[in-house]
């Protein structure tokens, strides 16, 4: 690249700093204001502290959850977490091993509520007692008898459970799910990448239930600068 990569984010704050910096309740981070904010965040959150961003996201989170089985430290898990952040999932659940491959998350897990469950049954029990009522657990796998994502309506309150790349949902996970659905494919491969399937499923929920107007209580970010 003869001109190098474009600079990400914004440099030091220009002009007088916002009022209240460093005081309780201020969303601004003095270090970021002084040195610049090069994080991969939308413009709304430039120079905000991590805690302030999470608190603001908590006021707007959607009603769907995402869960991933983690038995083989699948590299897709981080990418799924990143998509969950982009689509503003209520929570992300890791089922199985507590340690997971965070590389693909690109630090977006810092802005997301991530919970660990030893088994799929533990996850189902947690969702059954969730604040506001039970959250149905639906698995995503190309199994006989699965509902078709393209013709079904995802519930507003739902947890989408994804299996490992290759084997798909474990038998224990299938038993814990209230049902499964599949994504239509037309080529020669038996399955699509787990992180791609997760993004498709989450976007299906967004198309059905999210506020896409850009001016509601939970607006979508569109346009603006990159970085």
C-alpha cells in the first residue's frame, strides 16, 4: 500500500474540554481527550470511558441472547461475540470451557455482558428464570425437522445457541433446546461457517424486531465515519 493504512479514530480533543471531565457521572475519559481516541467505536462514543459506553448500551440492548458451545476453543467464538456486539445482543453465553478464543472479538467483549455456563442445561435453567420471563432457547443446526429460518418468525425474546464448527450442536445442547432451525443452502458444502451462520440468524432477528428508523429509542447506526 503506497500510502499506508488510513488513521483510525480521532486525535486529541480540540478546544476546551467538556464540562465535568474527571468528575463522577462524566462519560468522558481524560486520557482519551488528551491523547486521542483510536478505538473501533462509533462517533457517538468517541472519548467516552468504557464504563460509560457499556452503561449507555445497557439502556438500548435488544431482547435476543447469543450462546456458543465451547468444547474445542473454536476460533469462531470471538467473531460471533463481535457480531453480537454489532447487533446489540442482551447477553452472550459461553457454554462449556470457561476460557475461549478472544482474538476474533477485537475487544468488543469489553462492551458486552458475557456469562459462562458449564452445560447447556445450566444455560436453559438460567434463561428459564430470566428477569421478565422465560427466554426460549433455540438451536441453529441443519437437523431433520428443523424449522426454516427463511419462513419462520423468531420470537422477540429468544436465545440463539450455536454449536462448534464442524460437529454442530452437541446432543446435550439439542436436548436443552425448545427447537432448532436451519439456514437454507444451495451449494455443494454440507454446512456454512459457524460465525457466518450466527450473523445471518442475528440479522434475521434485527430485520423482524429492531428499530431501523434511526430516530427511535434504540436507533441503528448508519453512515458516519469509519474507525
